[in-house]
């Protein structure tokens, strides 16, 4: 299972673009990179998933360099409601039912 | 509405008194899982189930039991709760294959064991 490293916390301001980077040096060939968002006392919510290059949806973008040893979640024009903990997970979509969650990145958005 | 429900949402109990936390999903998902979350930590997997009558241990199974008699339900059983099981519990489900596919989480159950 690939180990991930994220900043413990970040803060930013409304309207800014926020980038959260996750390091996963021992990512395996079959591994995908998945990001979840969690608000206090709520279950995590899937944000985005990717394998390489760039993935974009209505919520965020995920940038993955060619070596795949890191990835960056990009949240455009954040608002106060984006204050949450963001988790980066790395694993394959074929096997291994044990999911390893780190402590995540606590993102605080200020007015 | 597609959802995972858990009951109760809050529970205060005493050491040794058996309890069950229910989990139900209406998405016809094959896979379900229980997690616990403690302050400042990420989620830790307790048990998971790949289908009816098929379950396996996660990272922290001690002190817990599960059953999967129906596809939609996956109850978590604490036969003799202890204070170190005070935690926030989440149930999750996903459609198929690896849990790295999108998981859908319930609202959580906050358990306090005195």
C-alpha cells in the first residue's frame, strides 16, 4: 500500500485558488489517486480520482506529473464552505480492500 | 435519494452493555465497510464485506463483530463495549471492485462508552 504525505493544515481566502499537494513516492503501476473531502462530524465525500496527467470535474482538478510520485488537488475560487479536511488516498482499483487513510489536510478558508 | 443511513446517530452507553449500530444502503452496492475515526486521525477500517455472507477484517477489528445477511444491511456489533471504543463510526458502501472506487459514506454514529 502506497504511503501518502500531505500538509497537516493550510489556510487561504475566499475567491483564491487552493492547491493541496500529496506525496506518494512508492506509488505502484496499478494505483489510482483519489481525493475525499470531509466536513466536521460528516462522512467523507468523494471529490476526484485520476491515474495520470490531469482530471477535471465540476468541483476540482487533479494534476498528476509523469512520474506520478505526487499529485495536486486544485480547488478554484474557494468559498468559506470549502473549509474541510481533504484526504489523498493511493491504491489500485482492482484488488486490496483495505483502504489506508492518513490524517489529511485541514483547509481553512478565511473571509 | 441514493444514500447510506446509520442508526443511532448518537449513543452513550456503559462498559459491557452489548450494542448494535445499523447501516443500510439503497444503492444495491455489493461492498460495504465500517470505519472508526478518532480525533486528529484519518479513518481506520474495522471490517468490510464483499457480498452477502462474505466479510473480512480490516485494520482494527478487535472488539467488533459484523454480519451481512442482506445486501443492503451491514450492522456493527459491540458485544462488550469498552471506553477505548469511544469514537465516531462511519459506514460506507461502493459498487464493485476496489474500495478505491468511489465510496459513499453514512452520516456517522458518535459512540461514547462510559
